[in-house]
């Protein structure tokens, strides 16, 4: 069972502030700040800040969403089609500012979905998602990247 990170920003912030700019990833090419900024990007897709097209062919959406709603974890070194192969430059001055911006993006996420939980927003891989499905995206995605940097995902 995935921890509900998206609904517990206090615990999430405590966990993320264990990161240092020098924290090393167990896999992948991103540094800690790039990972946080990557999480921000995905939350911005779900909170109405960024609009994206669905890149997955329609015939694979059902299978894709079945994986999303399962308890299966994202595989290590998985790179989605919409992610640049090489990490991008930092958007924020430092890691702590990026973590704060991430928490703000989550607050905007909850505001965006308030009262319209059944509407949908596009995810480039999983297709049109409602609030419950976006919560699952974020909880899976956050857990994946916490593991990437050796942070505990235990409740």
C-alpha cells in the first residue's frame, strides 16, 4: 500500500528536508534539486498550471491506468517519454527553495481539485485522469523518487 504523500505535506516536507544538495541518487542522472523540480513539473500538470497532450496511444491507456491504480512500484531507471534524456538546469536558487515551491504546488493542486474531483486533466503517459487517479500518480511518483535518494517511505 502506498503512503498518501499528497495528503500529508507535513510528513512529506519533513522527509524532503533530509535531502542535501550533495545527496546522491541510488539510480538515475538527476541530482536532489533536479528531482524535486521534476516532481514540481508533474504536480503543475495536475494543478492546472501546465497543459499537456496524452502521448500514449489510446489502445494502451487502459493497461497503463491499470498499472497506475495497482500497488506496483515504478521501476528504477524508468524514463517517461516526455522527460528529457539529460537532466535540465535548476529552476530555483537552491534545494530548500525548490522543496518549498514543491509544497506550494501541492497546495495549489488541492485548491485546483476542490469541488471538481470527477473532472479530468491529461497525464502524458496515463491519459485523462480524475483526482483519485492523480493522487495515485503523485503518491507513486513521490515514493519512487524518495527511494531513489534513499529516503524512508515507511509510514
